[in-house]
């Protein structure tokens, strides 16, 4: 997955590939701007005006110069040292006047960036901004050769933001809901649709699958190509945080189960035209969301026919929660699930846990679709998981 440099492949050829892929793929600027940011004044006292001299705005923060190689140019005057971290890999930048630059082999796909200036983590304003690691983060998107999020479809679904008062959390909660294009068409006004409840990973929130995963574009294309049936997708915050006096606690297992079953599903089924039965409900998630998927689907086998575990776990390796893997749940799971999908990257740091779950599933005769992709614990793998899983579900 993702092209690799071979021998002395020339930069002009790589740039041609970059231009071709950038034209076809969906790589928008950030969670706060749809297109690439064009104007970012260095001094907030400049403006509001309609014409900005180039010396008063931030320069282009990065340029893709090779296959997975990115040249950064960060304006950080006064700093003595600047580094970039990409969830484990670190790159040292060197100073050129007030700018810090380097060519960094960051790989392809969605790349989270943490900028360290004199050992202080900063959010760089001229780089795209998303959410991960429990906070806003910088990121870039480097096109990969076999991306599944190309902007080929002529019709697009709608992503809605719903605000719901939760009895479980005691707060107003926000949901993202993807509605396929045909849902809004007058001739389908009486038609009811399946629904997939899709969860993010640890440190992320309900925005992640749209802003970083581009799930709406993936499904737009699959539906238009008739590789997937139209269905709704509901994304909710899987990290409700509670103040426990001496600590903040994330109720990611049983707490999220209650939130989804008691609040989210009834709310969606009361407001949207969804079928509202087991045969037309699915649940899936990445990383921590896959653990939540396993907990909920094993304990509530009358709720979902379709289950997707992306880069993750049947066992709960985060909290040690084990109620869902009781023998009585594992024994009945095969007869109660129509599609059980598991996928992971071949370089994922949790691959050993994924493989250990193989033996547990084999012990109880739980058949499933199992895919190994090229990649790490990263968005390009999860996008491929969704792309494949979506073609297997609700195919009545």
C-alpha cells in the first residue's frame, strides 16, 4: 500500500505522480478549513484587507518533493531548536534565518505532526489542524498510490451534526451522521435505511472519521459504483470523561456501551428513517473503537448483524475489561452475527494482540473476514478497512 522509491527514480517523475494523485484524491486543508489555507498573516494586526503582501503572511508550510518525502518550511523566529514528531519518528529541522526546514521521510497517507520549539509543543497555525492525542494536532496528507478516498463520485451524501442531551453522561453530546445522497431524494421519502455505528480511536472524537478518515467520500464512491448499498453512519464521542476527584476517568468500555445503547441508538431511530432492527444495524471501530465494538457486539448479540474490528481487539487490552469474552458469549456469537470483519496493518504495533485474538476466535469456531494491509497503526489502513467492510454489509 503506497508507492515506494525505486533506485534513482527522478524527482520530476515523482512530482508528476504527486500532481496526478493530488488531482484525483481528496486532501482538504484541515478540520477548520475545507481548502488549503492560502492566507495566514504572521501579525494579527495586519488586516482586515483584501490584498496581502507575501512578506506579511506565512509561507507555504510544506511541499511534497518525493515519494513520502516532505520539505517543511516553518516560520518560528527566535527559536533555538525545532523538531517534528510523527507519533514516534522524530525529525530535526535546521534554521535558515527565521525559518526552520528539512526534507523528512514521513511516509504516505494521513500524518500527524507535533511541532516542538525549544522543547515546547506548539500548534503551528499554517499547517492543517485536526484532533488526536486528546488535543488539537497538526497534520498533513501525503497521497498514496492506492488511496480509496478519491473524489470520483458525482453525488455526495450529507454529514450532519446532531446535538443530543444524554441521560447517561448528563451532558449535551454531539453526533456526526452521514446520510447518503439518495436519502434526500423525494422518491425515497418513505424508504428506510440500514445504519452503521462507527467509532474512532483513543484520543480522538466524533469528528475523526470525517475530518481525518474521509469516510463520507469513501462511501459516496462505493455507493455510486454500486459496490455498497446506501446506509447511514453514526459517529459519536467514545471518550466520555468524568471528574473522579483525584483523576479524570474515561468510561470507554461499559460506560460507552450504556451511552450508545440507551442514548445514541434510540435518538437516531427516532429522528432518521432507519430500519431499526438487528438485520439492518452494524457496528465498527478502529483501535480503541474496535475494542468498544467487540464489547458491545458480544454482550448484545440481539442488536447487530454486522461487526467490524479495525486495527484492534476482541480482548480489551486497554482496561482489562473481560465481561464480554465470557464463554457463553463467545459460544453463541457465530450463530448471531452475519459478517464479522477484522483488519490490521502488517507493521501495526498491536499486531501481536491481533494475532493472539486469532487463537481465541478459532477456539470458539468464530469465522470471520480477516485482512492484513500494508501499513502501521494509521488512517490509510483504517480507510482500507472501511472500504472493504462497507462492501460486505447490508447486502440482503
